[in-house]
C-alpha cells in the first residue's frame, strides 16, 4: 500500500498559493492556440487550478494519488461538478477511457518519481491520455541557471499569524525540500514540518526523456510570459509537448 505522503500537509498546502495573472494568461493563450476544450490535471492537489481552468470554459477532470489532497480538492471545488479520481499518473490509460485535449502536471509534481524509468513511464502514460494533437504541460522552478548556485533556504510566507520557510538539501540529482510552518496566532503557537524529495532534471534531460516518451514536438518556455527557455537566464522551466 502506497503511503499518502501529504497526509499531514494537505490542509496547509494552499497557504503558499498566490494569484498569478501571468500564469493564468499563459494557459489561456496556450489553450486557445491549441484548441483545448477538455483537460485532465493529473496531479491536481488541492484543486485550485481545476477552478482556474474551469473559469476558462474548459471541461475539466482532476486526479491525484493523495487521499488527503483529493479531500481538500473536493472542499475547494464545492458544488462544482468537476470529477475527481484517485489515480497514479503513471496509470492514466487504466483509469480513463477518454482522451483529452490537454494533460497538465504542475508545480514540480512531475519530479516526484526519482528514477528515470518511472518518469518515462509517467510521460508515456500522460501521452496515452491525449488525443492526437493534444498537449502535455508541466513546469518546475529548478532551472539550469538556479542549479548553478542552488539555494539552501527560502522564506516563502510571513504574516501576522503564519510563517513558512523552506530549506533545501542536495544529494547528487535529488533535492530534499524541508517545509517549516510556524503558526503564531493570539490563541495558538505551533510548529509543523514536512519534507519531500524531488529529482533535479534540467533542459537537456527533459528533451531526452520527452523524445524517448514519443514526443517530437516540444516547446520549453522560461517563464509565464512565454519567453523561450534560456539556460543562462530563465527562472522557470515550462514544457509543452504535443502528441
């Protein structure tokens, strides 16, 4: 039985979610250009992006492997009829008969498999869920530039009631992100810790893996403003691969 690693973190996850108009506009323009009408978010987490995609007029589906994340997603989507399923994104074809215009896997979720063989299995699974001409979109904050001098810590959020702080440890091509949450309200003083391991894969690695997975038409952007990825300057890696 696979352990739900987000069990003790899901309810706090959205504290670091912030509105990003550039991100929303990136997806709106991308989906218009590729005639996207149906979309599967295969690592939907707490479901916030499902609501954003639905606001664009898309028919939206959500899946995740974490029961606790799906429970939060169900709360967040409320009375919406967005269907949610517990599915490993490596096994999409075993759980969906339909094919989608777009499959998205966002916010570093694609990097949770640590072995290339598992990542390749995931990419092929996502490709199988796409209609001919459909697109896969994934993104990460690690870039060729940032990994040249990788940070060891990052303050994420600090307000009157809550502080979130990250520390990062690197061992070869695996990054461990430690998330420290401090709750300091008038009534509560608490501290909680969560950690996740992610694989560091950069531009060249992604190009190779996407080719092996059968994607020949690939664009990689360097930020939500749709600028092409540049190893020397890009602050984000956003891949768009067409089936």
